[in-house]
C-alpha cells in the first residue's frame, strides 16, 4: 500500500511539473491554447449602388429542358439584355417560362429566331447533347451563344465547336453557374486578386447534389445525352480550378466514376472524382448525388482555396453551422480570421457578357478558358476508371 502511495505522488508531481512547463511555452507552440474558440470577425457586405448597364442587346432563347435557363435569362436581363423570343420543341415547357416572362414572343421554329437579324445572342438550356450542335448553328447565323453546362458532351463536338468559333469569331459562352452565379465565388475572386491568401496552389471543389429520380426526364440518366457526371457537374469545378489558380493550361491526373445507388439506371453515374493540375497548382474535385433529405437545400456545395499565405472556404448554398441562407465565405491568413456574408455581392457575368457582345471583348470569360474547362471535364469523363460497385 505504501509503495502504491509513493508511485501515485510521483506521478502527480510529474504531471504538475509538465503543466507548469507547458504554461511557459509560447502559445504558437501550443496550438494557441489548443482550442481557441474566438469567433471570426463577421463582415456583412453592403450592397453597392450601381449605375444602369452601359450596353444593351436583344437576345432570344432556344431550349428549356433545364431550369438553369431562368438564372441565365435573369443574368442577361440584369446585364442590359432584352428578351425577345423563345422556342421550345416541347410545348409543355413553355407554360412556366411564359408565366415568368409574359411579354416574350413564342417563336414557331428555331429558324425564326436564327433568321431574326435584330437578335444578337441566343441562350439555351436544351438537352445537353443538343447544345453544341445548336451553338454551331447559332454562330453560323452570325449570333453569339450562351449555353448551360455541359455546353459540349463529346470530343467530336468539342473539335467542331472550336473550328466554327474560330471561323465565325462569335462568342461561345458556357455559364459555369457555381462560380459565375454565386456571390461567395465572386467575392473569393476579388480577395485572391487583392492577394489576401498569397499565391493559390490548390483548390478542392465539392459538388454534392440531391437525387430525385421521379423528377428527372429519361435523358438525364443517359450519359450519351447528358455527358456523364464529370463532364456535366465536374465542368463547374474545372472552371473554378482554372480561374482561382490563374491556370492557362492544365491536365487530368486521374478520374473515376461509379453507380452506387441507382440500380434502375445501370449506365448512370452517381459518384465521380478527379484530380487536375497545372504547372503551378493542383485541384481535387468530387461530385455526387448523395445529398440526404435532412439537408435544407439540394447540396452542401463547398470550395476550398489554399494559398501560400492563407486559405478560403466557401459554403455556397448552406452553412450547416447555423448561419441563414447561402453565400458564406471564410478567410484565414496571417493577419486575421474573417467571415463574409456575401449575400449582397453583385454578380457581374451578365453585364460583362452583354458588354462583350457589343464590344467584341472577353471580360466575362476568355474563349480559351471556356474551352479548357470543358476539355478537362471531357478528359476526366473519358479516362475515368469505372468503380466496380
């Protein structure tokens, strides 16, 4: 008993000595007191009063097969565009569109729009496999083209689009909306330009989505028509990698896809991931259709941007920590930790694209960037290892 008592006292003194020694170490060596629970400085960005757009165009719509068309149209209208006409091969899709835009003219055919010389741009969210052929016809008619992603679903289409774009000198713009249509993504670009995190060396893009098969048309589950998960949703992340790392060339390191939970559609892919790299940066991309029903929105999309002097995290559509709404951005660097509420940030893509149409410039997105993001997504899809699930 006396021996046990002596051992207990020795251990107690040793523990006390260790804590005393630790208390004299610099806090940097102790992980800043292990768990510092100070809240980051919160910044609610105020709306900036803007003048009306300097430029204006007339545009029409062909193809309403995806709901992204509404965001595309709103972007163009906000940027100075006037909606003229709409054509849909499926009359039932016109109901919601004309309810939202009651003054739009319903065209009787695609050619009615293509032959209207007063229209400068055509926007489309048709079935993905039909977007590139339509874009070629649009450019050959002397108009610029704005399409939902994926704007091109095969390498054959890719080469044809590049050829016609070079010949016609028309704009072929793909709206990668997870960057161009998200306020936190816009703010992240501004912070990086200001040098807030130093040189960007890596991005991690996570694109989870919620699956509801009964609400999807048959073409959605056919990779030959929809492009496949990396070609489709992955193009968002390829765009962001190129933009945030300022990469002008890049390649795919690896990619893989699988169907884990949609047995009724064996060709479908509900999971995919890939890695990309440029001469000075790397990127990891993960896409899935596993958003659980308990989440209050369709997906907890996040982007992590690592720099030599800090990092950024975007919680684009929801913050499961409890902050309301979307458009959340966190910044950590050597000076501070900040949280930005980006809900009032202006998204310039529509205004820039309208200006590009008028002035023949590339302020919204360079054509090389647009095509390279798609090329990476196509390559990731083509070389993907098929997981045996």
